[in-house]
C-alpha cells in the first residue's frame, strides 16, 4: 500500500450515516467485470467519532479492510488483486454507532498486472475530474430524464460491461425521493438494494427503455441510471504505474533523507511520527543528527500535549515472506518509553528505557509468510525527555546472518528465548568480582554474558537464539567460564545438544569449533544456567557459522580439543602442555616441543580396561590421515582408531619415549567420524598421547617427511614405507 495525499477539485462517493441509518447497515457498489490480476488504486476518507468499516472484495474474497477514525485526510491505497478469470470488485461501507461515520472513496483505477508500489508525484492534478459546469457527478443520477453521455442507447442493445440480470437486486442505495442519493436507502416503498423488483416479471438483461433497469443503480424514472463513472472508460490515473522496477522489499527501505516518510503510512495512535533533521526540540533527549550525521530521521515528540502511554504508529508498504530487517534506533532521555516493532501483528522487537545518547544498529529476522506490513510503535514515557528515533530501515529477503561479535553493543539478530532472565551485552569487566571476563575476545569490544548475581537463583537459565540456519554448519565461538560458582553452558541445534561445558574453566577465553549436523531449517540456542552463587558469570563471543563441515585437523595448540567431541567411556581425553602428572610415562612436550597435545591420564581413579574416546567432525569419502602418538611407560594399554566403527589402527604396549608419526588411508565412503580410543593398562604408568592430526581427501602417498622439524613425524629412515609399516 502507498500513502499519499490528493488535491481535490471534483466529486467523490460516500455513505451517509445519519438517520435513518442504524449500526451495522451496509451500502455496496460493484465495478464492471475485470479480467485477471490487476493493480487497484483508490483513496479513502474515514473521519469521525463513529466510523464503521470499509471492506473491499474481489470475487467475494476480502482484499482490503479498514475501520475506525483514520483522521481528516484522504489516504491513497495501491494494492494488487490476485484473481484469475472474470470478476467484479465490491466496495462495502458499514455504518458505525452514530451519525459521525461518513466513509468516502474516490479516484478508483485498475491497471492490468502487478503493482509497482511507487510513490506518485504529488504535484500532478487529478486529470479525470468532471468539469464544474452542469456535467453530472459520476455517481449521482441525472436530474432530468436525459441519459448520461456514457449510457448505452435507449434501444434494446445490451450494455457490454454489465452482467446479465433477471431479478437482480439493486446493489447500491435507491433514491429517497424522486431525486435519488446514491448511498441512501429508500424512504418510500421502493425496495432496498438487496430486494428484487416488486413485480413478478423477471427483468431482462437490457430491456427496452421504458423499463430498463440500471445494473448497479436503479432508475428514478423510466430512464436508466448508468453505473460507470466519468464520460469515458479511461481509468483515473491517480496512482499510475511508473517505469521503475522497484520491488515491494525495496519500496519498504527508507532512510528518510528526502525529508518525508517514503511510502510509509501513519497508523492508529494518539499522535504521529515526525521527520526531523538535527536536534529534537527538547533538551536532554533525542539525537543531535541522523545515523549518517547529515540527513533526516523519524522520531516521536513527547512534549505537551502528549501524555504517558500515548502511542504513535507508522507502517511500511507490504512485504512478502521472510525478511532480514536492519534499522537503527536512538532512545536517550530520562523519560524514555517503549519502541515496539510488529510484523503481521506479532511483536518482533521491543526496547524500553534510556539506551544512551547513541544510535544502535539492529539486525533481526522476520519469519512471516505471505503478505504483511511492519509496524513501528513509539510509546510515550513519563515526561517530555522521552523522544525515540528510528533511521536507516532496510529489508532483505531471506534470513539474517547468524554471525555476531556483539561489537555494535546489541545482540545482532539474536532473540531472547524462554528463561528466568536474559543474556546481557557488556563491555569490560562484569559487575561481580572474581568472575566473568575483563574484556571481550578482541580486548576492545562487547560480549554476551549471564549475570549470576541476585535475584538469580541456582538453576535459573537464560537463552538466546540465532536466526534460522539451513543444513550442516561449522560453528565457531569463544566462551569464558571463570568463577567459583560457574554453572553450565549448553548449546542446542534444533533442540539437540551440540555442546555442554560446566564448572570453572579458568580466567581465559576458550575457542570452540564444532559441527552442526542438522538438515533443513533450525535455530541454534545458547543456554546459560546459573550455578550456586554470584561468582558464576558465563560469557560468549565471536560466534560464526560456515555452511558445510568443520575441519577435522587439530594440533590442540589452542589448548582445547578443536571441534572434536568426547564420546562414550569411563573418562575423557585431556589437553595438556609439558609433562603429564605421572612419572615414568607420557611425553614431556607435544610434537613441536612448544604446544599442546591430547592424552589419557592413567592414574586413579581409572581402572584396568577403562577407556576414553574422542570423535572428529564428520568426514566424507576416502581420506589420508596423519597423526602422531606417544606410548611410553611400563603399564601402557591400547590405542585404537576407528572409522565408521571399523578399526583401522591399533597399537599396544610400551613404544618408547618418543613421538611416532603415522600416515594411513581411510577407505570409507559417505559421511563418517573417526574415533580415537585410549584403553587404560594395568597401572598408572600408562599415559597415551596423540597430536598433530590431519586429514587430506584422497589416497596417501606414504612418503617420509623431511626430518628438519624439531621432532620428526616418522622415526623410520627409509623412504619406501609400505602401508603396513606406516600403520
């Protein structure tokens, strides 16, 4: 739909709601037949304390409805009619509760095809208004028996645009006297519009002139009244299509820098949004400029006569299907109320209270189907220092990016979910001592965290959800879980848990790369669960998603397990740097001599035969796997490696105090994971370690790498290793 204003010099059609009209009475008028999809333009005026309803139907399907007082103004509408075949358009005016309910329509036109959603030039006069001489109003009957210029001849030739009738009811209002008013019901014995003629003789399609009925307006004498407006059949081009190919989505984009509201329409409310440049009139509230620093923005002026709770609404043109909406808001002042945004009457965004003297950018998904409008609602707070501003509104079809580092000071396009409290965007240390990070991952931006202080209780949770993702993704993020009362961080994709960590992980940011093996459309949910006390702040940052699988290569040098997942077993593999805790077993360093590795700790409480397993992300098809292992100690158990549950490598017993490099093929097809299993031997001197794991699609070359690295990956000196020797 398009909002515009008209300069009127002619006639219009209206319903008169004075006595004897009663609440709910209807007046209807029908167009001639139309064929196929059309772009309909018209204007309506609905001003008064008792306004009822204006409905418009195409082929008996309601395509427009408006009710209540819309202000003392003409409102232009451009809307598509998506009908096939032949049909009529019906305008229905419904009387409200009192006489102050007159509804008017004007400037109706139809253009075959779709609408362009363009704003017409406001300076163009309306070219189809009738002259101010004695030419008759298009919707009023002649005052004599002389037919209107566009009426068919008085012979029996049928009117081509009118449907055949027999005892067709009179669809518009019959006259009140000998001079009929087009919308008033009869005060005489003349039947109401829905009643057939009083005689039993059927009325032919186009009978002779002595008794010919008007298809939509009954005669006042024996002369028929025409149903067609103005003296030609040309539609009134109030909203002509333009040559632009702008889509509905593009039409909804607006930065207000033309000094107007683009194609937005003011909606219901006690007052309207205002376009402004520079500072708002009130001190201590509102922005000093738009987002760019040189243009216009839209704001609500909350000074007198505005009162607490008054609201102003403005609506975009129609949008279609899912959209990614971006906009900026400014909510600065001691009396700030609420900014709400609705899509198809569902609230998709809400912010209240003072947000600081700054513009805040927002990216949020709209998960709607079909056609809808987006409504921006500004609600006045407790005093005049409550100016709320919006700017830079844009829509992109499809989903929003799920990547977010929170450095705009907001939650990007993430949405708070169910829970006892919400995640909070923060910069610098959290409020509680002895918990939480001192900065974000980069050291200079924002992050998201849960505040574990009162009134939060043990087990309370906060959730935040990403926009929708599609298919398999590789998710990367960083977390910080430091404090004596840390609870749990869970991550779910499509309600399946893909990550969980609990307890104190140290005063550091830890990076995670983990695959999401979902198909179709889903959201990822981050859940923070409060621990026993206030020193339980959990933070996340630098979240990103890449379609496809994650890399399965890992040297553990970030101090974590990359995107590997612990599997079933009595205990877990452990990331370590330097010697293992037990003497006489395990390596003294990783393969490179300066990083981390993965190992199983064979000390108590582990028992003989206990196992630990860890799984790579999914791989596809044949791979050449390279890795290094260290199996030194008098109680070494077994290292097994499986691909798709088929064992492809096994080694047991003491292999010496050295790293041994392995290159081995994986001859699997389709999608599978590789599992590393460490089995505990007879006693504590049984630590087994692995490091420098990599996968290359295809077959292996079985070549020995050059031994120039600090620790060679293949101890054998021969260059003719066979697959058996490499295993």
